[in-house]
């Protein structure tokens, strides 16, 4: 369960992110569209065996934004993530992020601190701190989702993004894979499907994003190390 939870649940819900190659001309800052605060509840299953719930909450106070995610499988595992960032036009500027997970009471915490002016990000995991080079703006899982949603809202999606991991900054590409009307517990939505492009053929990650909800994921399906996880939106609050 530990490997499934860390590699499948966290990466799916927290990166849960989005996709497509848009060819429209980027709008001016005056006409820029921005995501709105929201709270979304999800249900998920892992291998049709473990069932859990997750909540993601996006709030702001002026230009100080916070995105929180919590997930749990009762009696087995729990995870929480938070990301703080600001907006500059349509660009997301992350400042710090925190991920904590516990499996049968044993857990780990990973922290990231971003310094765009120095083009660096400090990663702290298992008590060890590393300063990583950040030639291009990198993101944590949650701020990456917000940046992709911002780009989709404004017709400037590139498909190429960078994510800060425990020991490196890694290019993280996505592609658009069509559109579909899907039904989840929260209702029926018109969506676009976005796939993360993995180097490993044994892994797959697909997102169904609703334009009517600022491209919030309403469904996520992931296979990691042969383990499948499905996540579906149950409620918008």
C-alpha cells in the first residue's frame, strides 16, 4: 500500500493537472482570465480494493494564494499537500510547498522553497536539504496544476512544464487527447482529456478537465507499477 499510495495517490491528486496544445494568440494582461477560489471533494479507488476521499481547496487573500489537498484511506493511509503562490498576469509564481504522507502511522515530509530571483529551489526531504538549479520556472504538484489551468483559460498552453522533485528539476510534458462528456458523482460535464507523457510505458495518467469549472479535474485515471487508481469529483462547495 505504501508504494501505491505515494506513487499513485499523491501524484494523481496533487499533480492532477491538465493539458492540450492551444494555438490561439495569448491575450493581453488586461483581458487575462484567472481561476477562482473553490473547494472540491473527490472519491477514489485503488485496485478496486482501497477506497478513500480527497478534498482540494483553493483560497486567496489579495494576491497571496493557497492550494491545499488532503486525502485519506480510513485506517490505512493519509496525505496532505499545500502550495503557496502569487499571480503575475497569468503566470503562477510558487513560493513554497509541503507534502506529508503517512502509511500505517509511518510517514515522510517533503518541503520546497522557491527563489525565482536566484533561479533556485531548495528541496528538503528526510532531513536533507538540496539546492536545485531552476533555469526555467519550476512548480510543485499543485502550483503546476494551477499554471496549466491558467494557460488553458487564456489560450496559451505550451505542453512543456518543469516540476521540482526531491533531488532534481524535471521537464514534465502533457498532451491533449480529445474531448468527451462524462458523468461523475458530481454530475455530467463536457471535458477535455489531457494525458501526461511518461517515459515509462508501464505508467499512464489521464485527466478529464471541465472548462465550465476553470478546467478543474473531474476525473483522473492513473496506472503506476501495474496499480490502477481512479478519482472522481463528488461535490463542488
